[in-house]
């Protein structure tokens, strides 16, 4: 059994940048929790940019991808720019297949 997706993040730097990282698997079972956690991070008044490092994601399904899109939309509603960084091969493939690269700044 693979580990559930885990999110870690640092406080915002002087420019308002928060770097978060997600590792493990992002699927139906964890999508809502990841979406909600990223949305919560983006509501921090000090956060202006949220860079999500997805290099540690071993697996992502359509629910996980949907959670990232939803988190991006929630962040945008709060005036925060959410981008993905260092996509792992499974994440890169999912983004390429769906044509969402421009949505995530890739």
C-alpha cells in the first residue's frame, strides 16, 4: 500500500511566496483533504504566491488533478497565484494529457 498524499509547507517569505510540497499518492481518497489544505494555505494574508512542488507525487488520478485545479481556483479567488513546480513523471503525464499546463504555470 502506497502512502497517502502528504503536504508540507513553509511560512511566507518577504515576497509573499509560500512553497508547499506534496508527496505520496494523490487520488480519490486524499483529493478533498489536499484541495482543502492548499486552499487554507492560500488564505494566509501573508501568502501572495503559492508554489506547489509535486516532485514527490508517485501517483495522481483524475480526482487528484481536479483537486489541484480546484485549489488553484480557490487561491485565485483569494488573490493568490498557485503554480506547480518540478512535476514528477506521473504528474507531468496527467497535465500533458489534459492540456492543463498553462493553468499551473508549466
